[in-house]
């Protein structure tokens, strides 16, 4: 099975952005909203990583169903005889 380093990297960057955004928001409560933008960017990257992982999981399930389908149709045709 292929290692999912892209998702892991997105999760790490998302967590880092969110933490930096929280720290900036606490230390520099200014009007430029940089901390909030970083928190938002972290959340967006996290959601993107989740969607990528969901896509990968669905593709794996589809491949497993495709491999099992010929076996099931073979069993059904043999049981009908």
C-alpha cells in the first residue's frame, strides 16, 4: 500500500498554521486579522487533506469491489448449473 505522505504533510502544515495563527492572535490583537487568516488557512488545508484521503479510500474500496465482482459472478453461474 502506498504511503499517504501528501495528506500527512497537509495535516502538519494545517496544524502549524492554526497554531501560529492562534499565537499571533493572542500576542498581537491588532486589526489586520493576520492570525485569523492563518487559522482559516490551516482549517482549509486540513479539510483539503481530509477530502484527499476520502478520495483515496473510495478508490481503494472501488478496486476491492471490482476484484470481488468477477468471483461473485463466477460463483453465481456455477451455482445455477
